[in-house]
């Protein structure tokens, strides 16, 4: 549930939900090196979710996470 509410803390997409980041941006991070720590882990997770076509599984949870 934490990943559903996580936002990008810096850069071009500052303030945007990590799940809404464009996949090419996440791939760029993968090539450059993800940030260390929790943010890097979250970005890696989002890339994995998107690249494996799993976003539809999170959509029902996103609605409940945003009401929270």
C-alpha cells in the first residue's frame, strides 16, 4: 500500500505518484543506477510491475489507497 502513495521527491516528475511515472523514465534510471535506499527499491518495483504488465492488478488497490 505504501508504494501506491509514494511520490517522486525530485526532478522532472517531482510530486508525481511513482506508479504514474513513464516507463522510459524508469528504464533511464535503471541504466544510470537507481537511487540508494527505499526510493531506489520502489522505483525498481514500479519498473518491474510496468514491464511485466501487472499494472491492471494494482488499479483496484489504487482507488482504495487514494481514499485512505
